[in-house]
C-alpha cells in the first residue's frame, strides 16, 4: 500500500482523503484553526519546522507522493513541499473571475492592498483576508475595518477594528445584509476561489461595492497542478507504482 501525504486544511483536501481508497493517506493540518474539520484516515496537526523538517517526515513515514492541497495562499508550506524529495501534485481550486457589473481592483500582495486603501477614499472596509495577515493593515489608523475570521484576531492589527467570528459557507442574502448594515465601502479579499465564501462577491456586485482582490502567489514552476479532486485521484492512480497505476 502506497503512502500519500496530503497537506490539507481545505474542503478539497478532505474530499481527496476520502476518495483515495487503496492508499495509506496521511492528512497534515497546520493547526492554526482551533476546531478544524478533520478528514478521514490518519491526521497530524502542526508544522514541520521548514523544508528540512518536512523532508525528514516524508522519509520517516515512507511517503511516496505529496499532495499540496493547502489554501492557495499557504506559500510557505507549498515551497517546502516542492523541495521534499518525492513526487508532488498541487491541488488548487480555480480562482474567481469577475462577472458583468463587478468593480474589481487586483493587487499582488497584502502590503499592496494596504497601500491601495491608504491612497483611496474608502473609510469603511470589510477585510476578509484572514487574521494571519492583519499586520499589513496595522498602520491604517484613519480607516475603520470589519474583520471576519474563524478564530479571534490578535495584534498587530488596525486600531479601528470590529471583529466577527464566523465560518462559511455564507449566503448571498446574508452577505448583502452584512454589507448594508455596516455601510461597507470596499471589500478586500484574497483570490481563494471556491463556493464557500463567494457569496460576498455577489453581494458586492448587487450593491455596487468595489472589491480589492489579492492575487495568488505562483505555483512552483514544473510542478503538476490539477483543479479538482477527481483529477487528483486520476493523477495519483496513474503514477507508476501506486495502486491502479502503470
């Protein structure tokens, strides 16, 4: 039985773990969320200690292939995975695409997003980029931020901030009511893709609220990338030496 290490924490990672019958599957979660949804099979929680730690874990568990199914913005673990010494597959859901009526501004990073806000006329900002990157906006003392995250926020963060603790999926009606009730002038989000948190984009379109979209970091050149769980299963079964492979 071949061993697959799934670097997870996403819905796609959980579905992949359930779909890989005939494999030994280990799912690794970063441990940044207090009560994560657990996938089937073996689960480990916590970091590896950098590229060397991940490579040592792969050797110790006799891992045959690693699947990077982390959040599209988990750049650090993705870089470590690319150097772990065994075949690597990246599972990334497609990013979002602007629809007619959308007013989107794209920026390459959270620091660029902060600079955009500082130069903009928008005073009331809905920040949905996660609590890990709030430090990028900490100097924007003249703007008010609504922040939504699964776990409580911690410093550094903007001084004028209201925090909402919530977990998707969200509805379009609920997001529309939220934007209205807080008089939001700008929505800031990462290009995470998927349906779980896409309702806010439809709500922004409804209300004419502009969106500041932070682009994804690039995938390591040369690493195969698939967009869905079925594609990932087909790829893994097609690898030489794995169950059902050639």
